[in-house]
C-alpha cells in the first residue's frame, strides 16, 4: 500500500494542497493519504511547530506532499521545512523550469551550505557558517550528472568561487566529476548566471549549485514561466522524498482563494513520476497546459478562476481525456 503524507502547512498551503490532493485521489484512490500538521499555525497553538513525532510519521510515508510553512524572522525559531529536509536527509532539491524552447533543471544542494544552521550571535556580531562538505558535494553533483546524462544536456556549475573559498572547493569537485563522467559542462558566477538565465534560458540544461544560491536562483528563474505559482520541486534523499511548490505560504494572498495551485499540482506530478506513474504525471502536466492555453487559469496568469475553481477545472479536464 502506497502511503502519502499530506502536509498543508500554513497560508496558501491550506488552499493549494487540497487541490493537488484531490487530483492525486482522483488518479490514485488506492493510495492511503494521511495528514501531518506542522508549521507556524501549530506553533501559535501549541508552542511547537514540529514535534519529533511528526518527523517520525513523515518517515513512514512513501512520499510527502508539502504546501509551505511560514517562518518568522525570529532568533530562536527554526524553519520547519529545513528541519524536515535535514531529518529525512533530502539532499537533492530539483526545481524544473520549463517553457517555450527551454527546459532547465535547477539542482540545489539541500542540506548544508549557508543553511547548515551553525550560527552565533552576540551583542555586536552575528555569524553563519557556510559548510560545503566533500560528501555533500559529491552526492549533489552525482545527481546533477545523472540528470544531465538522462536529458542529454549541458551541466552548468553555479558558484562564487572568485570570492568564497568553500565555493572553490565545490567547483573543483563538480568539475572533476563532470570531466570524469565525460559530460558537457560549463561554469558561471552565480550573480552573472542569475541575469543570463533570464536573457538566454535556451542555453541552460541542468544547473547545479549550493543551497542558498539555488534557493534564490529558482525564484529568479520562475520569472521565465510566469511566476512562483507555477514552479514545483522535489526534495529527494536515498530513503525519503518530499514534493512541494517553490513558493512559500504567501501571507499577502492567503485565505482569498486566489493562489495558483499549478506549482502544487506539478509537485504532485513529480511525486507520481517518483512513484513510477509516469503516465499519471504526464496526464496532470498536459491537463494544466491545456487549461492554461485556453486562458482557464488564476488571475496571476491573467485568468479569472479562483484556486478551488481551477481545481474543479483540472479534475474535469482529467476526466475528459481518459
Ligand atoms: P512567497 O513565495 O510566499 O510569496 C512571494 C510572492 O509570490 C507573494 O507576492 C505571493 O503572493 C506570490 N505567490 C506565491 N505563491 C503564489 C501562488 N501559488 N499563486 C500566486 N501568487 C503566489 O514568499 P515570501 O512572501 O517571501 O514568504 C512568505 C513566507 O513563506 C515566509 O514566512 C517564508 O519563510 C515562507 N516560505 C516557505 C517556503 C516553504 O515552506 N517551502 C518557501 C518559501 C517561503
Ligand atoms: C524554499 C524556501 C525555504 C528555503 C525557506 C522557507 C527555508 O525559501 O523552499 O525555497 O530557503 O529553502
Ligand atoms: Mn525559496
């Protein structure tokens, strides 16, 4: 029995995840779905945003569908999503950005870098340690090389090795592995890359980079496809996998039924692919494409549908091309 954990989280997570769950349930009524509540809302109610028991329950799932959590900029509050990624060792964050004539896969290291959580603060100074380990780099570049080979494309290594020594380390390992694998690769400083990917998206295939650079680059690249409402992600480890939109809890639009559920739906499609239902994943993707091409979409894409109404439309569309 395939067991799917459903984590709505906070904000628009409560709106977009039910749409994605509905589609999963439509395609796979035989899966078992179980909710896990974590996030800022839970912290407000209980003083704890994510209990050890929540982590244990997530570990029992074959795959996790995750909305987004609010992380307040408070000194002692630990981001729930970072905790989950680390506890489940979800080291590869795959963020596809696909559009007219380009198909980019951002491969973001997901467990270390500037998000290692090794930090200190005194009255006069705050420091954050940026950890780039050999093992962490080897495993993320292995994933990136495999994807480059599968897609027969180019690997771009995004870094800031002109300034940061931990990125000299990252770059050197990536280049050595790319050479050994015999794949086509190039490298770019992350600042220049962030502009060039917008100007020449067709020049990119797979981009591998460290944690925070990948975080920022994926929001930047979302511009190419119409914004954050559209970009999904997969967080993959050797034992567990979690699928979530790239966007956050969007408090500015939460509760208004205007959030675009496509990023959540595409994350569900990535989950189906991971669970070996490639046909199901393709059905979801083509239903989305058909609706959007007809202008049947939410207002961020120029349409007039609400989140729920888009959910109705996608289920109807799926039932029509059985
Ligand atoms: P955000 O991604 O939530 O929102 C950025 C902008 O994009 C907002 O204007 C929002 O309205 C818009 N947007 C986002 N998703 C959309 C959608 N589906 N449809 C239409 N518009 C959409 O980023 P933020 O505002 O910087 O962060 C808000 C909160 O979310 C913060 O607490 C942050 O820490 C958290 N966050 C969580 C995750 C996660 O859980 N994985 C990811 C990013 C941000
Ligand atoms: C994302 C988010 C998270 C991250 C935050 C909320 C911890 O921005 O998933 O892109 O930085 O990974
Ligand atoms: Mn982000």
